[in-house]
C-alpha cells in the first residue's frame, strides 16, 4: 500500500481497499485510484473554470475529480459550498465570478 500511495500520490489506508463498496463500485474505485490524487491546475481562465463547474454540476462519473480541479484552481476556501449550497438558480458563470472574486486576507 505504501508503494501504491508513493507511486500515485494517494493516501489510501487499508479501509480504502476493503470497504470501498459502501460508497462506490469496484470500477469507480479503480478509476479514482488511477487518476492523479490531487489535480495540478495551472492558470485557469474564466471560460475554463465555467466548464469545470458545469462538469461538476452534471454529476457524471468524473464529477468528484472536476470538483477537485475547481478547488485547486481557486483560492476560495469553500468552493464546494459555493457550487452546491450557493444561491438558488445561480448559473455556472455566476458561481465562477464568486469563486474568482474571493481574495484571502493578508496577515
């Protein structure tokens, strides 16, 4: 398991391999394990961010990975909250605007 985590960048523990069936199928677990653990996202433009948000909201089999990509692309500490619990009826464009408007407080 250590070698697998080192090679893939994941931090799976023993339960990830023995208790995956409670939340996903074996095929879904295999796809997750085959992906990079944490997406490395360079400079993301507004249109690209909107497309990532659309893919998250489509709730397809890759939605979790796209959510991680959105979170890696913005500094907003609660990006998932903006997408899933933001104002009712907010468009992906409005969500992207809110995410990119956030500026961390300099200490």
